[in-house]
């Protein structure tokens, strides 16, 4: 009798065949030895049947046939992979196959791929074991085979996978047909096109809503100018800058003249403050002359520091505080975090990042990429030295790996925030395996950079926190306070690996100025714009300062600024927003209920964005990775908003995802979930059928269209608008 191993891809099947260490003979679509048979899917082999398969009447789109809610769902083999399905199916049913080892990707989607094949093949009377692995190294494959569990233990996960597919299928078919039939003519007439399909999806439409809402927030944003008053002092050749704040005791405390506490709404009020604080003679001087006079005045008043009163053009130290501050290494990468950072570092899309990291996984360089976890498991932590040791074979990482091993800093990692079994569902964070270096030479484009980023993040957690000396100083001038802040790096800690984000000069690729291993700045280390970093020499300058000392003021200046609108999503920040969609919910009780729930999954989010771009509902700037809606996208948004508004809201989609998690956990049954789903579809369909608001869409379309260029369509002879070229 033989054991059959079924993988998701041919390349993965090859790795399993190698790990089994038997002389494999190649057959058509499989490998075989005396003891084992190894075969593969090619992604999905089976899909859900179109409605017309159920009944020919569904081929024609009609309101009278909605909602479409089959009691039993039909599935069929995908035509272009029919041959491989037949091969796999025959192997599953072979009389000499005793045990089936399911080796598809270890997640909901991988489970679904196998279960559909088994379902249509009619497999019976076989032992079925589930191989669950986190990398494709030989060691991990053999462990997965050795520890394989009965497939029935994954039945709940399988149920969740089936439900996710049914949910997307039913919402897509019913609502796309419903809204197309109801509003398609209104859209096509406005755009000057032959027809328009309103494509609706559980996740896709919600993401569209987020992008459109952000765009409209930007349009409606009114910039507010404000004027900050800055105090400049000179110490030992250093020019230092403090900012006025209207704190308690100030003549401007809680004044309506203020924009927040550190700026004025009008410039004249900022000038008025300066007039109050400086003598008239100093006000009339240029900045250069003022500085020169202050230097002269300072030289003439050497005993100023001893004076208890404040002379003209002087400021008194009200307080000075020094404290140490630490910055810990960030958590490890999950897929969303990696996609976000690659969008910033390399200006690549989330689907390109997923393609690259999947390639790295298949080349044994990194662990399983489709993960939501940013921590390691306890079991992995116990043997993490193997991953570190392996990285000594990766030139840029060798020195760091040697240092970590010699210091033994990895030994206590299990007691840190980087290891937490409770925060792991299917897979732990993405980390380097410490193997597969023979494949490095074959990496193309940004693949090497993505791998280096994963290595850099991984090695960082074994280094101590970066340590800073933070000095905060408050000065008083004419009863008004000015605030100074200085930050000096004392100990680089993990910056040694990740690079110092406070260093402005960084190289785009290769070694950083500080010698760190970098392929573009680690986006997670971006510095708060409000923070200023200084060299260690500033400590000497500030060393002798004490409360009550008087310092010469070089100048008081006005710095004009304005409020900024919210930023558009880029492809990376959109992925993070999808992952953390639950946080966008305003209702606190509901937000607490679905805490940790996002929209979509780590495996599907990139594809959702790709589909929105393909449908021309959103536009992606490939250079900047900025996402913006098209005119057509805004029109679709408005149609959905006035028909099935809840589809645009994160709370609905996140709650569905939470429900699927409950099914996977066994908290609720598939029947319970389907009842709620069918009720939702039926009630929303009935609601739209009762609407008669097609003509009310025109003003909404006009309101959006003014932000886009228009053109003339010769075919129709009337003004038509394209799907979304923005006005510049």
C-alpha cells in the first residue's frame, strides 16, 4: 500500500518528493516510488458553477429571478486544468493508495482547494492526514508529515472556507445583477458607453467606499493657516530654536486668537506677541542685525546668568529636564506589514510583494507568507538559533548573526513580546529560514531587497532597544513660555542592523552610511516629524544650563504653516487599513465585538485592490503607489450608497469576517451563518426592488464629474465622460 501526497503546486510537490528521499519515477502529472505517490494541483482545480448551470433561465439577467439562493451549491472542474484534475482524482481513488496526505498551503484557501477536489472526486474509505507546515525546508516538511493530524480536525476551517466562497458568490451575483439592472443604464447614459456593469463584492465594495470617502474628505478639507512664534538662542556657536505655547499663565491662554496652543490664526497677533516681548529697537532690525546685536549684548553682560530679573532681549530658563528614552525593535512582519513597507521602500504593489515573498517561500528562503501574526510561537523560539546560524551564509547578515550567537541574546527571546502563542492562528510571522541561499543568485528585481528587509527585521529583535537622551527645556520671556526639545542617540541598539532613522543620509540600496544592512530605509522606522535629533556635542552645550539662568535671545521669528488634509491611501497603507478595518468603526461596543477583525484575508487583500484597478473603479499610480477613485468608481459608490449602503461600511464586512472566524473556531455552525447571510441578501434585494431613485443619481454624478476631465464620444455624438482622468 502507498501514501499519496497532494500539494498545491508542482514546485511544492518537488520539495516533498525530495524530502521523502526515495527514487521517484515521473508520471504524467505525478511522481511515484515504491512507497509514495506525489501529485499536485495547479492552484484551484474546481470552482462554483454559474447560475445558468442551475437553470437556463438564470442566463438572462432579470429582476424577477432575484434573489438567487440555491439550496445546494454546484461545483465544476475548471476547463483549462481538467486534465490535472482527472490525474489527481484517479490517484485519490487508486486501490493501492491507503493514506492521503493533504499538503496544500496551510490556510483556509489551501484547505478549500483540496476539499473541492476530494468532493468532486468522490473519495471514500481513505485515511486522510493534514500536513501543516510553516516553510518548505526539508526539516519542516518532515516534521509536518510526522505530526500530521487527521483531516477531520480541520473540518471547521473547511466549513469557513466554503462559507467564504458562498458568501462572495451570492453577494457578487445577486447584488451585481440587482444594481446593474437597476442603475446600469443611468451610468452608461452618463458615461456615454454602450452598457455598464455594477460589479459588487463583499470586500471590494467596502474598499472602494474607503477610497472614495478619503478622496471626498480631501476635497472638502479647508486649509487653515497658522503662525508660530519661534525663539532663537545661540550657545557656544549652536543655534537653538524653541516654540511659543500658550500654556496656563500666558496672556493668550485659551484665547480665540489661537490655533491650538502653539500658533495664531492671524499673523498680526503673532506680530503683536513679538512686539510685547522685544524692545522696539530690536523689532526694527533685520534678522541679521538682531543676531549681531544680541551677540554684542551677550558679551557685555557676562554676569547675566547671575541676574534674577530678565533684561531686554533675554530669556530665563524656567525648567530643564533630562531623561532616557528607549525605542524597541518593531514586531516581525506579517504579510500586511510587509506589503505596506515594500510599497514605501520599493514602490511596488501589494500583489507584487505577495508574488515576491511567495517566490522566496518556494525557494525555502522565508517561512509561510500568508500570515496575520507578527510574533513567533514558543516552539519556534526554542530552535530559533538554527535560523540565525543559517544566516551566517548570507554575506550582509553574517556579522550580525555571529554577534547574536556569540552573545547568546536569542536565548531569552521566548520571554519577550516577540513570542506569543495566543496571537497566532494559523502561522507565525514571516522570518528567514536560514536556508535556500543557493537560490539567491536567481532572484530578480526587488526580490533580493524584500528578502533583505525580512532578514533585517528578524535580526533586529535580538538586539537591545536604541537608547536616547532626551532634554526638554522651557524658557520664559515676558511671562510667555518657549519650549525646546533635544534628542541624542546614546546607544544604537537594534539600529545597528536596521539603520538609524535619524540619519538623513541613507543610500537607496546596499550598505547605509552607518554600515547597517539595508536595501532602502525600513519604513517602520520613520521618524516623527516633530522629533529633532542632535549630535552628541549638543550635550556639552546644554550641560551647564540650570533653572533660573538667563540666555541671550538672537531673534523672535514668525513661521507660517497650514493644516494639511488627510493623505490618500497608497497601496501599502490600504492593505493595513483593510487588516485593521475594525478600528474604523465608530460604535465603541461594536468595535470591541469585532476587535482584531479586518476585511479580506492576508491571501486575498492584494487581489481585491488589483480587481478594483482592473475594473477601473480606482486608479493606481505605479510610481508613488497612490490610490484614487475614478469617476466610474465614484458613481458606483453613489449607487451603492443609495441602495445597499451597508456594503460600503467596514463594520459589515469586518463582522462577516468575524463570523467566519467563529465558524473556524466551532463557536457557531455553518447553518447559523448561512441563515444570516440569506436573510441579509433577501432583505437587501427586496429593499432595492422597492426603490425608484435612478433619476436622482444624475446630480450626484454631476457633483463627482466636475473633478474629472471630460471628452467627446463621436459614437454617441454627445458629451461623454471617461472613467476617471483626474483634473490636474
